[in-house]
C-alpha cells in the first residue's frame, strides 16, 4: 500500500510539472485551457469509481463477499469526491472560456446528476438502519440500479441538449487525432497520474473499511461472549 | 399470475377504502401547478412553454409523496411478513406492488390533467392519444423504480427525505422524455412522429431495464 | 442391468435427525447485542416444543430464525435435514403467529384470510378462510375491519390465519396473549389436533401453564442462551419449574435485547 501511495504522489507531482512546464499554452483559450489536463482525468476517474461501485455491488449480491461491499462503499465515497472536483474544475474552465460558471450543457448536466446519485448512495449508507449484512445487500441493489441508470441518464440528457464541444480526443477516429502531440502527451501523463491517485485513494478507503468491519466484528464477538 | 392479481386487487381494495389518498395527491399536484404559474408569467406564451415540463414535475413530486407510502399498509401490522411467508414469487410480489402503484399514479394523473391543462391554456383533447402513451410509459417507469426504492429506504432513518433524494436523479430520463414528448405533441397540429417515438423508445427502454432489475433487486433485498 | 449396491452410509447420530426444522448452534446479533447465542433446537413432526423464557430472552428471534425470516449471524438452519434453500422450501408450509397480527388493518378478517388463502394457492380461498375463522370462533366478526376489533379477537384472527390450510409447521409467538380462558382452551384443542395430525409446533411463551399442557419438550431460554432442554411431564412439572427459576436467576447479567422488526 505504501509503495502505491508514494508512486501516486510522485506521479501526481510529475503530472503537475508536465502540465505547468511542458504543455504548450493554447492559442485561443490561453493558460485556462490547462484545466483540461485536470478536468478530463478527474472525469475519467469518476467513471472508474462508478465501475468499481458496480463491481463491488455485484460481488456483494452474487457471492456475499464482505470485501466486495467494502469496495462498493469506498468507491462511492471516492467517486463523490471526484465528481465534486469534476464539477468544480468544469465550472472554473467554463468561467474562463465561456464566461459563465455554469451552463446546462449535456455533459455538465449528466455529471451533475451523477454527483447527486453518488451522494445519494453515500447518504443511504449512512442513514440505513438494520443489520450491516442487510444494509450491504440493499445498498448493493441500489449500486447496481444507479450504475445501470448512468448511461440512460447520459443518453437522455444528450438528447435533451448538446452544446459541449464534441469529444476532441476521439474525433478523427484514431485516438488523439485532434490534439497536437505535446498536448496529447500531457493528457496521457495526467490520465495515468490521476488514475494512480484515485486508485491509491480507493485502496486507502478500503483499508479504512476493513478496520471499520473489524471493529464491528469485534463488537459482535463481545456481544456473543 | 393469479397470485399477482390477488395482490393488485388487494391493494386497489385498500386504496378504495381510503379514496382520500388519490384526492390528496392530486390536489397537491394541482397546487404545484398553481405555484408554477404564480412564480412565472401569467401570459399565454410563457405558460404554454412552461406547461409540459410543469405538468410532469408536478406528477413526479406528487408521485414521490405517494410512493413513500407504498409499503405503509404492509408495515403497520407487519402484513409484509405474511406476504413473504406465502409461496409467492418475489418477482410477482414486486411487480404486483409496482402495478398497483402505477394504477394509483394513473388515477392521480387522470384527475389532475384536465384542470392542469386548462390552467396552462393547453389543448388536452388534441394531444390526448399521444399524451396517454407518454403517461403509460412514464408512469410504469416511475412506479417500478419508485417501488424498489421505497422498499430499499423502508428501514432508513429519514426515509421521507431519502426516497426523493435517491429517486429524483434516477428518474430524470423519464422526466426529460415525458416533458419533451409532450412539447413535441403540443408544438404542431401534426406532431413530429420521429421525435416523439425517440422519447417513447427511451422510456420503453427505461421501463424494461428497471422491470428486470427491479425483480432481480427486490428478490435480493428482501432476503435477510 | 442390476442396480449398483447402495453405498453404506455411516449412521449420523444427530439431534436434528427426522426434524422438520432444526437450528444448529445459531447465534444472532442485532446492533452489537446478542439476541441468540449458540442455540441448538429441533422440532419433529407430531411434536411440540415449548420455548420458555422471560421477555427479551430471544424467543421471538428464535422463531423468526426458524421461519427463515431472519438470517442467523452464525450457525445453520436445516429444513428436513438440509440447509439448501431452507427458507424458500419452508415458505408454503409454515403457520406463523407474531406479536403483530400480520394482517391488513383496514380490511376485514374475511378479506385478509381470503387473500392469504389465495396466495397459498387454495382452490376455494373464500371457503378456506371461512372455515379457519369458524374454527377460532370469530366468524361473527368476519366482516368488520381488523383495526376496530378487540385485542382478543384480533389475536384469534391472527391465529386463524396461521392455522389456515393446516401447515405442517407452526411457529407461535405468545399465541395465548390476549385470549380469554375460552379462547385459550379452544386454541389448545386446535393445537392438539394439529400435533396429532403430524404438525411440528414451536411455541414461545413466558407464561408456562397453557404451553405445558401441550408441550412434549421444553427449552428454557435466558439472555439468548439455551439454559435447559428436556421432556415435559405435564403442566405441574416441578423439575421444569426449578430449572426455569434457576435459568432466569442466573441470567440476571444479560440485558434484555429488544428485537427490531425485520
């Protein structure tokens, strides 16, 4: 675990340096465009967190593994923090580029809805009463339906309105076709670093969940004595 | 199937014994409409723009209030335990509760729609067939997801608050589709059928996904 | 083709042999409080086990676990000797009485029982419901909402629901609560009939008298632990009375556990 955290910290600093000193200043948007290198990786990590929430929820229902539940509840918490950061960086970027803190563009809106869903899940975990195993199962059901809803929400919001710049990275078919090389390199470095950082956060949170569960188990043990 | 029907009929009978619930929810939905009008401009043009969205928002909010009571009768004297001890498929139980919830919501919609459309100066009769299709799909989806979430939140502290907080973001696709679909219907004498069918398809997909996931999830959530 | 010789099975001497439902070393913890600790208990067809103990001893939890409504924190529940899908296999065959009536309050006893008879798959649910209500002598009240009935009448309706359709397993939590002496006598008669027909009965109560008329075996539960298990010689079983006093006195350390409704 310690090596992972150290690696993540180093990669993060490296990515920041790359963004600050290596990435070129974009002609139209200026320095503000560099938020892109933080915003996009954060959004990517949020989706990874949702995937981890789904995996943990399915594992809980299918195999009754306590570890799967720890993954699910950790992923939801890490995911809601990441989604908050996506919204904040998006808002900053929007202010700099579009001149407004918020606009009801398709992808911003679906990210906002995702934030509500993740926060709702975390609230559910903290408010649910009843035996922990039962809560783990009902929360897993919630996790699965939430994850299944994300693509439907995204589709509906996209149909509802699309103002967002078309995905630049993927546009010309081959990956990175639309970005100059140095920008793409910076983005990739940053993606890697943020993925590592999110993984480290998740691992730390899972460890914490293990401690929580051990305390709970010890309390149960005491009660049975 | 017979058991499924028995549970639905039983729910309808319970509702029939207390007709006040449908009325109260419908009154709440109409009040929401009045609030929308008063918060906006009472001119025909802005009202017509606001109307379709306001109609579905009112149903969503009112429906959420009703959904919190989905399992109220089962909880009061623990009839749920008797249901769970009967040899009834969990899926049948879930679909029965969702069906009776959907019928309840449809009753609310039938009662409030004429007044609501009149308040916003919208022609109800002209769009009725299309609106009925939208309402059927939207109501089914809201009932399916709402029933599952009502069950999941039944044992949480502050459930009255938690249910809407969980439900509203998850049913947004239905709200968007129903509101946009209604606007398409109202926009022209001959509605753009391609646009309308896109929204209908989205809602149908939503309904299928949550019918399947609802049965699957309910079965796993009831076992302790 | 000759059948292969059956493999020789070593005999399995287990107290659960032949039992309809058996709990093996079951523990249940609610919110860090133990409601049951390491309890083993079995009921055979045609027998009645009385579970005795003061309030909060864990009797209700024991019954919920036996009914498959609550999953034990540790230990196993066997239905007809097997753990697989125990709760689901039990579903059609259990008559369960709890502290709550398990009925829809706004509906009448007849409507309630007809519903549950239909859900149980009865061919003529209306008749089955009427018959069950007659057996408990509540047909006079069959058409008034359950919510307005007196406590004793409600208990009779709850019993009628549980006994309806002659389930092979009866799990009865304080079945005599709220009954007058005529009602208690009638219930005793019905339970005796059920047992003689081959039903397995698990009966939890803190009052001993009525239960011991019927029970073949008594189990004393205190603070979630099984303190005594043995045959019952009759209502005036002095040994059992001693055991009960001893068990409840010893258990003074254990705080009663309030069981949440699951």
